[in-house]
C-alpha cells in the first residue's frame, strides 16, 4: 500500500528558475527509496511536493495510481507520516505532541489498546531518560529527543507512507545512530522516501537516487553507486 510515482515532474518556486527538471521515479509499496545529493539540489522540494505543500507545474505525482491533485489534502496527508530535520513541537507536553493528529473533539484522549501497546513498546526501546521527560515542556528536549517524539507520533499515526527528510542530519553521531535504528524499525514494510545528504546513511535503501541541480544524475543500489564512484 502507498506506492508512489513521480512522472516527469517539473517544478519551480519562481518561473525564471526551474528547481526540478523532469523527475521520474517510483517507490514500490513497502519499499524504501533514498534521494541524496548536494545541498540545493531540490531534495526537500521533492518531499514537499509529495505532501502537497506546493503544486507542480507539469508532470504527475501519484499514490496508489491516483493523481495526488485529485485527492483531498486531508486524506493525502493522513496517509503520510513526515519526520523532518528540525521537528517543531507544540509548546506542550511530550505526550500531547506524540498524540497530535490522533486527538479530536470526538475521540478525545482515547486510543485503541493496540496503539497504546505499540507506542509503549517503542518508548521502552528508547534510551533511558526519555520517559522522565514525558510531562515536561516539549521545547526543553534535545534534538535527538525531539526526533524520538516525531517518530513516536508517526508510529501512532501508522501511515502507509513515510517521508524522512534529513531526519538525522541535525544530530550528533551517537544520537544519529540511535535514531537511525528507530527509523529502520518504523520504515520496515512501509513505503518510505528518505532524503539524505550522505550515501553512508542510506545503505539499506532498495534504490538510491542521486539528484544534482534538479535532475537525476545517477541511480542504483548503494553497492552499485559505490562501484561507479
Ligand atoms: P535540498 O533539499 O537538495 O538542499 P531544496 O529542495 O531545499 O534543496 O532547495 C532547492 C532550491 O530551491 C534551492 O536553490 C533553494 O534555495 C530553493 N528553494 C527552496 N525552498 C524555496 C522557497 N520556499 N522559495 C524559493 N526558493 C526555494
Ligand atoms: P493536516 O493538514 O493533515 O491537519 P498539518 O498540516 O496540521 O496536518 O500537520 C501536518 C503534520 O505536521 C502533523 O501530522 C504534525 O506531525 C506536524 N505539525 C504541524 N504543525 C505542527 C506544529 N505546530 N508542531 C508540531 N508538529 C506540527
């Protein structure tokens, strides 16, 4: 579920300056595709287009074969879990932030038992210290802790599609490794688009796309790309 296809996608913020120049690739359902490349190549723009922050000028983006312009933004976004580079949390408790998106006037604070079990299990696997922060104001958390909150929120939402936009690039090496392990668990069997700045962080991806100046410069598995370079 959640197969993604970009077909000849063109996009510019400013008509005089094309950012994406005919991008085509697919993320088969349940697979992981990573987009790497230098800063300014258009990697984050790709993920924002999938989330429909902006509309493309030509080409198509489909999810499960359906053009994303024909589905409501609400239903599109409910199918996508986004873990960004800098997680912005609500100025509230960690618990509130984790639940965000699952609470409404009708369901209040009530979760399905299965969800509670899932999130409890996940928090248990986090490095110690995280539990004691629950209840503190979100903004006091470290970068790594904020990322865990974002990941926990994504797990609770259980979306078929995941976008990891440089989700570990703002972290120190040790924290990056811990978060990477958590992300590997979350992305297993989910359609995942990973945006990364280094090839070394996306070894397990089913396909890696190297984006340069808004064009696909190379593509292949990690091993194949290493051989070419
Ligand atoms: P990457 O993620 O590969 O670093 P981005 O997709 O963030 O690249 O940016 C690609 C290009 O688009 C850059 O030149 C950037 O300056 C420009 N850009 C990004 N966001 C905007 C925006 N909101 N308005 C105008 N230009 C933008
Ligand atoms: P929707 O349009 O589907 O209601 P939003 O655009 O409000 O979704 O938010 C999309 C996602 O971005 C949410 O699932 C949430 O994870 C995150 N988000 C949005 N606003 C904030 C915020 N102020 N603080 C933390 N996360 C936010």
